[in-house]
C-alpha cells in the first residue's frame, strides 16, 4: 500500500515536472508545477513529516506560485517556441543532462546508506512541537538572520518595482 | 499516531534519492533549454524542491529534525528570491516588452 503510493506520487511528480518544462503556455507550466508540489507534499506525509508537508502546500503552492501566476497574467506573455532555431543547442543540452542523470543515478541507486534502526527512531520528529524546539534552540541565529534577509528582499523588491522618473506606465 | 510508519521498511532510501536526482535533472534541463525567464525561474524552483525532498528523506530515515528545519530556511530563502527575481523580470519586461532571455544581449556576454 505505502509502496504503491510512493510509486504513484513519484510517477506523477516526474510526469508533471516534465510537463512544466515542455508546455508552451507559461500558465500551464505554473499549474503543473503546483501539481508537482502537491505530489511532493504527499511524499512528505509518507515520510512522517506532516508539518513540512502543510508548510510546503501553504508557502510554495499557495504563496510563491500565486506570485508567479500573478506576474504571468500581469505581463500578458505570449507563448514562446520550444525548439526552432536552437535545435542543436537543445539536443546537446538534453544529451548533457542525460549523461549527468545517468552518472548520478548509477552512483546513487545502489549506494549504501545507513539509516536509524527501529529502536532509536522517534515517530514525533516531524511534528510542530519537535521542530519548533529545534528551530528555536539549535537554529536560533540562522532564524534571526533569515528575518534580516527577508527585510532586505522586501526593500529590494520595492526598489526594483518602483517606476522611474519620466517612465510611462504599462 | 505513535507507531513508526511502514515506509522505512518497505521503501529503501535509495528510491527517494533517485527520485530527487531525476527531478533535479529535469530542472537543469528546463534552465538550459527554455528561453522564457519565468519558466527558467520555475525550473530553479523545481531544483530547490528536489533538494528539499532529499533533506526531508534523510531527516526522516535518520530520525533527526535538523534536516526538516533546514527545509524551512530553504523555503524562506526561496520566497525572498522569488520576490526579488520577479521584480527584476517585471523591470526587464518594462524595458524590452518581453521576457526572452536570448534578447538580453546588451552586455555582449
């Protein structure tokens, strides 16, 4: 049962990821990317990381993808061509990526990985209580630094989006 | 609720590694082949998510919450990156009325 769910989610994730990069309409790409994020959230639930799963849905599929969708509709983009004049460039990229994927998969598929044994496993790892304890004790300094990063990103986005003097609005 | 889920016994950790590798390679392919800046950006998001999957996998299989906390930081940085990146794309669109990266040749790179 769990195994079948894993293969189902994996198949759907890879399929929708491929559709993200081959669909011509950018809005379809965003919708397929949201589907990919939903399948990854399914994986997180299978992995007993419930809180990460919900955060993934809210932050990625909810906030970030809506930002993408808003920008695409705002800019009124036309479809761009996938192949065309750059066919040799695209073919060589596909070849290079296939070589890279073959190397990585052949190395990782049978790599010996030590996992925790049954006795030392904690089923509450992915719960909000446990993660909060870790976040605010071991990772307190990075947490504060992320807030500074957010502030600078916010200021940067506002500065970039500002209309320059004498520029017409679109 | 308190029992250890079955997946750690029936699905080996290597399957998750292979899945994350495949998703990462699809992201690289998107960055290399597409010309629309927004699609390139979405491929970068795909690569970030495959790394997130790897972090959560090892965190769960090794029963260590640090990996899942790290995923939070990656999500926060991705959100900041998207805000700035989309602002840059909107600015490019205002200047040249398209988001095709092959037309951005002012610096003759």
